[in-house]
C-alpha cells in the first residue's frame, strides 16, 4: 500500500525485521492470547533478543542507542500486523525513557538492560481513581522513614501489572508538598513488595495487556528505589509522557494500516452483481478518505519523533500526533468493518477484536479533550479552561 512515509535504510531494516517476527506469530496469536487472558511471552522474548524492545535506549545500558523515530517503526509495524502491544509503550518506552534520563547509575544498570532484552518488564503507575489527568493532585503518598519511604494509596487503570516485575510509581511527596501544591517523587517498586496488591478491571478490551487497580498499603522501599531527586517527579514524568503520546500515535497508525489493508483486499476480491465491491464509490471513497487521514497521522507521528530526538520541545507535536493518529485509526477500523459487512464482526477476519483497544486510544493515555485543551492554550494562546 502506497505511503507518504519514506523509510531510511536503517528504518527499512528495522521494519523488515519486525515484520518477519510478527508474521511468524500472526494476528490470531495475539487475539487468542488476549481472549484467554494470557500474555505473549514468546513474542516479547523474541523481540527482546532481536534488540527491538530497547532500540531507543542507551547502548551503555544494553539498548540500541537509536531514538524515538526507531521506536515508532517497531511499534507501528507490530500494530500493522495486528499486534498493538500496549506493554511496549509502557515498559521500554515510558519507564525505560524516564529511567534513562533520571535514574541513578545503580537503577539504570539494574533495569535498563533487562527492559531492553525483555527479561524483565515494568508497569507505570500514575493514574488514580480521583485524580485522572490531574497529576498535580495525586493522593498516593510517600513518607520518609529512617531507612527509605513508606508508600500508601491506590492506582487505577494500570496496564499489565500482572506481567511486570516492578512499577514505576508516581507519588505525592509528603515532606515536600504543601496543602495547595503537590510535589511528586518517583519510585521503582517491586510488584512482590509486601503491601502491594492488585485486582483486575473487567473490560471489553481484547488484549494480552490487561488493566488493574493497584493497592499500596504501607509499602516500604529503600533509598535506592527513588528515581532522581525527591520532589522532581513532575518534570521527570514528561520524559516518559511525550514518548508515550508519540508511540500511541505509532500504535494507532499501525492499526489504521492493518484495517485498511484488510478492507482493500476484501473490496478487491468480494464481488456483488459481478463486480468487486471496491469498484463502487460508496465503498472506495470512504476507504480513500481513511487512508489520507491515517497517512497524515503517520506523518505527524514521525515528525514528533524527529523533534523529540532532536532535543527540541516536542509536547505540541506529540499531542497532535496522538490525536490525529487515534482519530484516524478508529475511523479506518470502523470503515473496514463496514466494508466487510457482517464478516466485519467475525473473528476470522481479525477486525472486531481490535475495536475496544483502538477506542481506548481515543481516551488514553490522554483524552482527546485534554489534547484539545493543550492545543487551544499552548498553540493558540487561548485562556486556560482548568
């Protein structure tokens, strides 16, 4: 399928390597594991062995030494083969990026090589039942003790914690916060720490990466668990949240490509009244419009990755990429299902199972409304609404 995105020679090799591994497993592997409540450990391990989980992480700590642009290629191509891996966005991307920028040498050495080769995984704990997008008002609190910190609170909609060895946890620092202003501190908390429990949230999402509520009841961590400086967590978070938005753009771009490829193949082969249904403009024009939107979302995503890698402010670009790609993916998937008629709901066609995870990307990790707030206030200079 023709594309406006032109790969460099290095990106072409990465894309071909991802495609080869993805083809070995196939989209049915991903959806069947998701329906069964099982993870995709074999795929994850193979991606790690090929250097495709840590492609963006520092070479000094087991990564590939590349950038976010290369990570985009990996995440997009997996999704384009029917495998939108949320855990890739979370473990090596959000957590790995924050640790690479801010963690102590000891934490980097302990975690980054393992995140890069896939032998260990890390969840990300930010969202809370009563905080949502307002990370300034976290209630999960870390209190200093003589030998570290004690953390208490709860986190909500935490992905894949059941697969993770630790959680990168955002907390309100009790010592440094004031009544009207919270200061955040980040910690790496093992998932088997006493006092840490979790409960699965039943959702309609078909994915190996399930959602959980995490409870922290006086969880003790030592001083080595602190990421960077206490009270600097909000600034540290953005070194993970911009990659998150960029890679959600990549994931959605891949879903859009996958859906349109399925639709185009079906529209070329399916005949009604002796002609392929793709010959009818009522079928072809909506798919063409979806292709345009998906390609524009891809361009925005790759551009945001370029800006991030260049070290210039990328917040606006990352939010635009996430918005454009998620809107385009949902539209493309819906139109692909419509093109298939009743077959669009059949599991064998591999479309309907992707609906809810694609719909989730319109809401998470930042809602379309919050993106519009950001663009209105930051890009257009309009008054703040909150």
